[in-house]
């Protein structure tokens, strides 16, 4: 697919609000004209003064008209800026919506491949940085371009020789400006990269504050942050260092045209080829000619910035969606999940699952087991449709899951992971997320079924308790039980469960386990099992090893047929606490 240019993207974003921008440009145009009209009166006043006119009325009238035009100029300018800002803030909000919508549509792997800090940086700061350019450049660029053109036209009428002389320093200024742009090429992009790194380190520092404290890594982590901050500052300083000489040259050389205009103009006046009043007016106008042109140059930098910013935004927007149809094309049969010759790689050339064929029968308990890194979670996530398989197929109810609308499929699958994310909202709303239409009573009931009603009611604000960012104000077990209640409310026929590797205490483990038993009643369960005792009665154990399907069967079958399973079982027996396992019980259907 051909990539869209930055301009094409910007046009697409601003298209719904183009009338605001057009109105803003027209008003900017009007403001330039009205801002220029007072110069006619300045010329008139100078002329009258030099001619010795002593009629106050004439001066008063000229001043009055100047004030009126200035007022109209100010109103047009304010309206133009207000319109462009209004449109820009809506455009920026749209861009943010599109970015967040896009993150929900692309494969999960594509989202997880980048740190949350850098997403936050793009969605919040980078989008914000586009505001200056979009809101200011459109009206101000117009004004900075048209203003000097009108001035130039008027000056040519007054005296073409001095007008051309007043432009003498322009090419020199442009040369310095071009040199500055050439030298600092890539510097803005560099500051973007360094700022991103700084963001990532800051987010990592804050998210990992517990680990940092526990392992006494304050110095190390703080140093990492300091280094990122210093590198960020250094690259800004370097950028400024490269620009300062040329920029200073532009600001000094361009207005120095006076050094030429004054002697030459004085000569013209004395030789009688230029009137005094026109000379003074030309001097004033030549000032107004160069300042907007210098401003125009500074917009070039902004345009370059916006190119980088939109490059980052559109890189996300152009990522391919997880392709799914809008509607189901056929009725689904039995809700079996069937994998046929499934292979998968996160990165090109690094296949992590190889040619897996497997049937998960509807209503059965299935355990995915295997050594660490063997591919259990990847397999489960493929079944949950978080990614698309690279080859082979996964079907649900007889239909390839790529042909099932994501919305439908997510209704049928409940994925309960170890790090259950809770939103910074009340417990009630966090559970209700499983079924947005659920009444408060339904939420209470599911909390009772899951065995978390009592602990919630013991909290000071009960179900209205705010859980804090990522559920930080609750214990790990409490968070997990709320996430299970959420999944239970969803009442999906298939539950994929990433069993916790470690529990803090046996009592909590028993509570979590019993809520899981409630959750999976009469459902298809696919559990990524880390402790074999909990899945001894599973209908099917799927043993994965190094991305290959090693064996499938009941525990009895695997104990007699698979060496690897035997070894894992022996290892498990040597560490398990029999009493505890009895208390907890397994995951088989009751
Ligand atoms: N997002 C990812 N990007 C790249 N590689 C990944 C990603 N997630 C997992 N992997 C790799 O895929 C392989 C299988 O990982 P997976 O998490 O599926 O194994 P697992 O059996 O669930 O491991 P564990 O029991 O330790 O959780 C590993 O080599 C892992 O490094």
C-alpha cells in the first residue's frame, strides 16, 4: 500500500473543519489589509507636517481613521486566531481519538512492542506540539506572506529604486537561513528521540518504584533517569549551538538595510528625485517589510517539526489492523476451538510456535503446560485472537476466527491474565466492564458468587471504592478476584486463564481458586497451568515444548506416554505442599 504524505494526512485531519481554516485565512488576509491602511495616513501626516499644514482637523481625522483601521485589524486578527485555534483543538482531539481507536484495532503484539511511555508521549505531548503549527501557521503564515507583498507593491509605487535596495539584504539573510536549516537537519528528530527516551525512563522509574526500593536500585535507576535527562538537554543545546550564529546573522543583517537606505535615500532627496515625505514613509515601510519575512523563516522550522510529529502519529495510524469482518457470515456450530498446523513468530525469522494442531472441545477443561518460554501464553493469546497466526488456522465453532467480527469473538472469550488490569475507577465499574448493561444488583450478585462481596463491603466505601491507578490500592489477591468477577459477569462460554505463578498466602490462594471454580462452571476452560496439582483432573492436558506440541491427553495418559511430563510431575511432587493442595482443590468441572 502506498504511504500517504504528511500533507495528505494533514489535509485529511483538517478536512472536516476546513471552513474554519478558510475563514481564518480570509480574516487573516483582511487583518493584513486593515493593518496596512494606517500607513497611508502616516504618509499623509508626514507630508502635511513637512508642508507646514496647521489644520488640526486634518490630523485628528487621520488619527481617527488610523485608530478605526487598527481596531478592525485587531478584531480580524483575534477572530482569525480564535477560529484557527478552535478548529485545531478539535483536530487534535480527533487525532488522539484515532490513535487510541487504532491501538484497539491493531494486533496486541504491535501495541506491546512499544513502551507505554512512548505512546503517552505521542498521544499527549507530540500531538500538543502540533498545535502551534496548525493553529498559528495557517493565519500567521498568510499574514507574514501577504503583508510584505502589499508593502512591496506600495513601496514600488513610491520609489522603485529604494524599494529594490531595501530588499538587498534579503538574499544574504536567506543564505544564512538555508545554512542554518542545512546544519541543523536531523536535530529536531534527535530531540524527539531523546525526549521519548526520557519519557520512557521516567515512566519506568515510576512504575518500577517498588522494585527499585526493594532491591536498593535507587541510585542505578535515578542515574539512568539523570543520564536520559542530560542527553535530552545536551541535544537541545547542540541544536541551539548550531543555529545561534546563523540566526543571529539573519536578525542582524536583514534590518541592516538601513545603512544603505539612509545615505542613498538622502542623496535621492538632495538630488531632487525623491520627496522627503516619501523617503520617510519608505523607511518606515521597509521596517515592516523585513520583520514578517524573518518571522516567515522561523515558520520553516515549525513546518519541519510538524513533519516529524505527523511522521510519528501516522506511523501508528498506518499500522495494519487486525483484519476482521463487520458481520458474521454464517452460524457457528459446536463451540470447539480447532487449531490446524498453526505456526507463529513475533519477529520475522524467529518462529516460536511450530505446526501445532489441536482440538479444544466445547465445555471441557484444558490445561496448557510446559517449561518456561515453551509458548503456552502465545498459544493462549492466539486462541484469544490477540494476534493472527502466521500460517495454519484457528477455528471457533467451525469458522476461522479471522472471519469472526472482533466484537462477537470478544463476547465469547474471557481472558483472565495474571496481571489483571483494573481501571482507576470504582470497584463497581471495574466489575461492570464485563457487561456494561449489567445492573448494580447483577454486579453485587456476581461478587457474591465469586466470594469477593464480603471483602468489598469491608472497605470504607464498599463498591464505590476507587481502586487507584492500575488497581494499586488493593492487594494482589483482591485485584485478581475482582478481575475474575468481571470475567464471570461477562459470562463468556470460553475462559482462558493464566494461572498465577505465585500466591502470597494459602488462604488467599484458596479464595482465588474457589472463585475460579465458579467462573469456569459449565464453560470451556483453557488454563495456562504452572502447578500440575491443580489440573490433575483436566479433560485434556496440552504439553508444549520449545514451541512444538509434545503430547496431549489426560494426566494418566501423559504420565505413561511422555518422559517430559513425567519429569515435570516428579519435579512438582518434590516441591508441593500436600496439605495445601488438598485445601485448594483442582480446576476440573464440579
Ligand atoms: N511480545 C513478544 N515479543 C517477542 N517475543 C515474545 C513475546 N512474548 C513472548 N515471546 C517469546 O516467545 C516465546 C514463548 O513465550 P511464551 O510467553 O508464550 O512462553 P510461556 O510458555 O508462556 O512462558 P512462561 O511459562 O515463562 O510464561 C519465548 O521465547 C518468548 O521470549
